[in-house]
């Protein structure tokens, strides 16, 4: 799934400020893939909750 880049920027800026440095391209790519995976898992859990009722 693709999300608006602004959502990726939020997590990128969070880690850059936490680590006090810019992420390189590889780290950004990994972070974006992890973000997509986390959102997918979250959506699947929401669907399970809705159908369990």
C-alpha cells in the first residue's frame, strides 16, 4: 500500500530528531517499508475486531 509522503515524513523526522542526525537513503527505505507493514497489520487487526462483533 502507498500512503501520502507526508505520513512517511512524520516518522522520518521523529527518528532524525531522536537520533540527532539525518537518515541515509537505506534507513529511510527501511523505515518506509516498516511503516507500511505496521499500517497493514493494524488494518488487519481492525478488520478482525469489526467481524468479531
